[in-house]
C-alpha cells in the first residue's frame, strides 16, 4: 500500500481515448514529472506530457485528485490520452521510470478502495459482478449490491444487535441491582424480529443462478428431438441434429439472454438403459448429472417418464407419426416453429420468478452462509435464559455480520475476490 500504482483503466487500444490511472503517495510527483506542473485540484487541464528528455509523448486531459476523497482513498491522477497503442505504451513506459511507481496488479485499485474504507466487501463483490454482467437483470442486481443496498441492511442489523448486546451486558455487569437484574420483557421478541428480517434475505433467489443463468435441461430418450429443439431455443446450430439415435454423446451448454433474462440451455445425450458403447455410457451418465443440477427439465420422452416437476413437452409436432402426450405443457415443432413462442414466454415467466427481481441485490454463496449462521445463533439466543449464552450467541451473530462487509476477513479470500477484476480496476 506504500507503493504508487498505475494502469490503463479504459478498454484496450486502439480507442478514441485511453485513461491511465495513478494512485498512491507519489502520484503528484509523477504528474509533475510528466506534465511539468500540478494543475488545480479536480479541474480538468489540457497539458503536454513529456518524457524525462523533454520529448513530447502526447497532449492529454489531466485530472489531479487529492486524497482521501477519491475512488481509492489515496492521491490519484487520471491521464486522458489519445487511445493509440504507441501513445499508451510510451506514457506507461515513462511512468515505469518514475521512482516509487509500479504497474498495478489485477483489482488493486479496488482493493485499495476497500482497505481505505471507501467501499466495504459486499460493495466490492457487487462491483466485481457488475464488471462481468452480460444481461440487464445481472447489471441491475450487481448495481444494487455495489451501491450499498445490502450493506445498509447489514448496518441496520448490526445496530440492532449492538442494542440487544447492551441490554445483556447490563444484566451481566449489574446483576445485583434489581432494576437491571432481568432481561427486558420484550427481549426475546426483539431477537426473533431481527432473526426474521435476516431470514427474509435467506429465502431470496441466489446470485449464482443469476450469474450462470437459469439452467434449463432438455432430456429424454434418443431421437426425441432434443438437439433440434435446443438449436431452436438458442437460435443457433450449436448441436448436431440427425435422425441417427445417439448422435449427442456429451452435455452441450449454451448461455442465452432472452428479453434480458439469463438462461443456460443444456442439451444432453439420450437416456436409455442399454447403451451402444463406453462413450455413450459416459454421455448418459453426464446427462443424468445434468438433470440433477437443472433448475428446470424439459422432458421430451414418454409422458410420466421424466423427473418430478419436469415440464412435459411434446416435440416434433410437425411429424404425423410423432408420439403424442395426453396432457403436455407444451406441444412444439422446432422445424415449423409451432409452439416455440409460447414455450419461450413460459420459460421467461418461470425464470423471472426464480431469479432476483430487477434492482434487487442477490446473495452469493459466501454471503448466504454467513447470514445463515447469524440467523441460526439468533434463533438459539431467543430461546435461552442464561445471559452468558445469550451474550455469546449475539457476539457470534455480530462476527458473521462483520464478515459480510469485510470488518473481519482473510487475505486468501481477498486475493480471490480482487483477482476477478481487470488490471486497471
């Protein structure tokens, strides 16, 4: 953290503009070395950038931002240069010659923002998701988390916990005084109400489903039209579709956004007991695993032969000899397009119910586990009378909440999180 770092923070050149960021205690010296002077704080200035020999490198729009009120909490400089490769290389090379400067590691700007209290851990995780968002639903959910929606909830819960802990400590410290010898009459109720508030977040749709997409698996025996329907749903000839049974030998996945909702469609090998060879046997086993991991299974086989809660789909409706179903949820033809619009509409409605609502923050696995721990110990605290046990369980709940926003954390976890960012972020 004592080093001054720099990196290209905009897209890879060539581009119209290249933004090079500098952050750390030597940022102002580096700018004076390149531009010859320090411009006014937070005022954009057009200045020539020169190397140590005085040769012009570029004319850039320069911003000098003094800490701690910056993105990283440190002194910062932004150089808005022309976006040619040669310009970027030349400016970065000159920065590399400045004393105390080095290239930033992936995510190091954001990690410094976290270390300096500009953002908390939950907001950093939301920012990482925002950078990788590919659909409108993912963007809005990540933006809510990065904007502090969840962090504000955690802070409110923590304040309630501190008030509850204060009441317990009064009993422990002054148990010989009659007016504070017992916990308040509504104490268990207050603990239960806090537990319920946390529980409401635990039943929300999860971030992993939002990131990976709502997983729809097409399953059934060989030659039931799975691959043809798969290609129609993803609108691409991704799977080989032939009349030959057993053509599909492996699991094939394709992420698709339908009306801004992320899906992961999965084509599988035909399910049957007797297989032709070892390769097909492996494919069938992988198909069964895919069915187990599905959010939804479209069953194209004999009616009633699929897993519980699978949708019965009657495929190949354009063929006069196709097997019919008594009560299919959808009757489709991937060849003529019959029923495809209705199937897509039904999938969209179902996925929207399973995914976070637009603008809602969604918990990842780490956050969900910590909230689950907090809810569990609060549930125990609401049922016991021993003030020592109550105090310890409230403390454990605070530890879990602190870990959510990074008041307590580990270097390994931080390395993994900030490693997801690009170098200029």
